[in-house]
């Protein structure tokens, strides 16, 4: 008995709950507020016009007999006499009078505020026929997911609604994908050749440039340099993509070692040679990387073009073969030696100073040359000081004669005489090492 009663109560509550869930709130747009209870029957003609506007279908009316019509007329006459005695008759303008309506077609309806359970039939039909919307997924692109492990602070009603409609409680983050492709009309490789550095570069529109580079004293490298200095490169991978007309070729994954410094990706010589071979075969190298260390960070895809690469490679190789055989560290500090009691440059000194002058002419970053002259301890100090000054001036004249101007460089010749010796003046070998001039370059 208790089980049957319990099942009856549960089923009844479910039915009531379903009925309340499907029922909608009443519409109050055309009825006004609940406190407005002024009767609309003060003006019978106004009521009849409102009834005609609301009611679209008129119910069928039974035709009265002669006796019923006579009884109705007598009742109406008696009611009119009572109304005239209670209140005066107010004449209304003809513009507000409604057209006469036959008594046979009149329908008596009550007009007033709706009850709580009342609802317009047309709207209920639309709601019943309206299909349920498809489940939606909340997507926030371009942002990294916050790994807090907590869901949104939602009410129990909102949680139930999302579960019912298939909406996840946590937002889903989809990273953006940026694609940069060098087109055929833009994919021209350019060679920049000097005795200090050789570059074979291709501009990637709106991103930066890709280049093969070799400088004095360094090996060949491939670099992807971004113009966006605040953007970082993470998880880079390489592929060789066949061009659109290369139907017999297939995509190849390339495992290349690479290092990242700020916004520049660098591949050493072995990987750079593999990229050169792929470009000579007509393949288009592709670099794919992420802008952050997180898996939800944006992904960038850069595809280079092999157009005109084979033609420009010969000029790049010619530049590499004619690079200077020495680098800045080898000429940064130079020492030339002089004969006893002489300020004339020897052949070995001229050869060493010619290397320094050639490097200074090519490298515009060198802004200052300091020349310091020295002597041994033989002779008077005043004479040795004048001799050291003459040796420093001889080196300065050599630089000026080889195209180094004072306007671009700050030449400063100083004499120390027998001060600051490099070796002992007690032996002839030590005194030969003290008869010298120091040349120091500064950038």
C-alpha cells in the first residue's frame, strides 16, 4: 500500500513539474497592469468594436422565435427607462460611434485582465512547433587555456541547462593558425655580397625574411628572422613541400637541429646544406612553429619558394669564396716592430698594417683606432719620447694613405717612450720587443 501511494505521489509531482516547465508566463502586452480594473462596458459601442477586432471567427447564433423577440424587446425598453432615470444621457460625437451591428450576430464576451493560467493560443502553437536549437560549443580563439582546474561559477539551474543542451561547463580554447606563403611573383632570392659577409635571402611578406648567411670566421647558417621582436619561436619543425606542378614528388619531413635566440631561428651548417639541396631539387621548405610554449598557443606556418634559387646560388658561392681570410678578433690588436733608432716601417710591418686597413675600410662598425708608440731604454728619455712619437705618426700616415679618413675614424697617436716595456731592457732580444707600435680597433 505504501509503495503504491509513494509511486502515485512521485508520478503526480513529475506531471506537475512537466506542466509547469512547458507552461510559459502570461502575456501582459495588450492587457495592461493587474491593478487596472476599470470596466470597458461603459461604452457599449466601444466594447462591440473591441470584440469585433479581437474575435475573428463568429459563432453560430440560434434564430429566436417571435415570442422570444417580443420578450427581449420589452426587457430592453424597461432597462432603458431605468437607465435614463439613474443617469443622464450623454451624447457622443458621431466620429466615435461604431457602425450598427445586427442583434442576431452579436456575441457577448467578457474583456478584462487574464488569469495566471491563461495564454494566447497562437503563441502556444508557435512554441510547440518551434524546433529545439542545436547544441552550441563556447569557443574563445587566440587565448591560452587557464589550467586552474576549476569550472565556472555557475548556478545549479545554469549547470542543468547546459548539461541538457549539451554545452560544456568549461570553455574550449582553439588556437589560431597563421599561414605565410611566398608567392611566385614575390619569391625572388637576393644576394648581398661583401668581403665580410655573404647573404642569400628571401623576404616573407608581413613576417620577416629567410636567409642563408656566412660571415668571416663563421660557418654557413640558415636563419628565419622575424620582424616582430616581441614574438618567440617554440617547437619548430621542418618539411619539404613539392610545388603545385611537381605531381611525382612527395612531402618529406626533415629533422634539423635548430637554436632560437629572441625572434631568430638558426639552423647550423649541416641542416642548412640539406635545405639548399631541397631547394635545388625544386622543393619548397616549410617551417612550422608555435608562438608560445603552451600547446594552446598560436601556430605559424611559413612556406618558402624555390623560384630563382638555383640562379642566385652561384653568386652566393662566389662571395663565400672571396671572404676575408681573417676576422675582427685577429686584427683587433696588432703590434708592429721597428729597427734600432728608426721610425721607418719595415716590409713586415706594412703587410700587417695593410690587413688592418683593409678590414677597417670594409667594416663600417669600427669607429676608433688608437696608436701607441714605444722605444727601448737606450738613449735619453726626451729623445726616446720624440722617437716614439715619430713611430706612431708613421703608422697614422700609413692608414691615411690607404683610404682611412679622419672624419670617419678617431685616430689618436700617443707616445710612451721607454715607459711600459713589454720585455726586459737588459737583453738585446727584450729591447727589440720594446721597439714597437700598438694598434687597437674599437667598434
